C-alpha cells in the first residue's frame, strides 16, 4: 500500500468516526439546510450553512461529513476552489466552495 492510499484510508475512517459521533438529527437538519441554500445560490460554503443550524453539535467536525453526504446525495459538488472563512472560530482558514447541483 502506498503512503497516499494509507492516508486516504485514514481520512475516510476519520470522517466515518466523526459522522458516527455526531447527532443524527443534527446531521439530517444540516443536509436539509444545505438543500435549501443550494436551491437559492449557485455556490456555497459551510459559512453559509452554520447560521441556519440549531446550535453546535457535540462533534464540532461534523460539518465535513455533512457536506460529503450532501455531495453523495447529488445536492452539491466540490469546485476545487476555496474561500477564506468569515467565521471567527475558523480564524480565516480556507473553506471549500461547493457548487449547487439543484
């Protein structure tokens, strides 16, 4: 197994672990919010989603798996572009720009 293959497996396992530890109702609500935003906007980031969610989940990293789930459902797709986050908790780190498929 190559180093890349090993890192991809580790990444997938981490995402699955985060999703398992997040509240199922919160995940479902987040996917619904993504669908609503994707119907209104051609592009979105997690910064667009957070304001509409009921609080912060126990597993704060849950947004990554949520976005991945929304992509698997055909709601959004990665653009390969990034924007600087406007959320203070992100300290200006880059966040993925997603394209609406709706």
